[in-house]
């Protein structure tokens, strides 16, 4: 599943390719909560102003204010094409007036399309609103394990399984730690790790795959990496099922219980 840094790179590259173009035709291949008719009425003939990421969703903002949301889910992929899409298992095609096209595919058929999604109140992982005060307040009210908290999109939007592991290792906090047992000073370090890990990952992906618009790049990750047996500081990488997810961690991470 593409995670926040991947989606940041996708949005950066799609902005270069399709922003400023007028949508000529939208075709929905798999039924969505929003109908093809609604999408056509809202978006066809309108210029695309911006592509950006919001949480785990890519959003296309059009000149008339409408937002088209693309959620890739587990196996969704984006492809550019000219005039006619030849990719299989398409969810939706966007054909622009210069005959450039963008398609969202998913062999499982669960990637989704939304029009003007309702804004969520939880902060995005890279928003300034995600700070030590906010997270300390949230953690103090629950004994839920910290990995589950990082994955809860109603608390922080955008973090997925791989980067939750990377963040917790960077902050040296065990994924099994109880949220309300983590000291305030360590919560501040956790927030710093969230920001730095995600931003550095985006830089790494852009450096190695500067034109990426689909897939997920994981080979540079420090511990959430099946090819590695030790962390950069020499600790053995262990794994277990935590919060129903395969979780990588080391003995360097302190458990707060």
C-alpha cells in the first residue's frame, strides 16, 4: 500500500504532468458512491488547478472548487496515457483536452473515487496542528497501544503500517507501549519523529525515483524491511503481529506499560 511519502511524491509529479489542463471526459468503470453523471456535471470542461495529498487520499482541485478524491487503498495504481487507456482493471479514467489521460486501476477493485469529501477534524501527520500538546492530550485519555494510535485516522491522518514502525523506532518507543504511560517529553520526541521520518522518506523516494506516480518504495527503510536483520545501530530486528499488522521493532525501543 502506498503510504504518505509515496503519495506526496505522486502528487508532486502529477502536478507537473496534468495541472492546468481542462478535463474533457471522465469515465467510471467500477461503481462508486458518487455516480458518473454527478462527476461529469461537476468536473467535465473544468480546468485542474492542483493535485495534492490529504491524509491517505490524493485530491484533484478543479477551478470551480470541486475536489476529486482518489483513494488507492491496498493495490490501487495510477498511470498516465495518451488518448486511450490500455491498462486493465481501471476504476476511473480522466481524459484531458490535450489527450493526456490519467487512470486509477486496482486488480482487487476496491480503490475509490469521491467528490468533495467531507473534511475530517483530525490533523494530517504533516500539519502544524499535530504537535506535542495535541498528541499528549489524545494519548493521556487511553491505554490503547501506541501503534494503534498512530494508525487511527481519526487521531492522525496519513500514517500507515510501515511508517508507524519507522517512526516508533526513530523515537525509540515500543509499539506495544500504552498510550497514557508515555511521558510528555517522549511524546514531544514522537511528534518530532513523525515529521522527520515522513519528510526524509519523501526526499529519499524523490532522489531514487524522481518520476514516480505508482507503487511503493521501501528499500531504504531502517527496520520495516524484510531484507534487513539489524537496525542501523546494530540491534536485531524482530517482528510480531501488533494492532493486526506485521510489526518490526528492536530491543532499543522502550516499553511504557
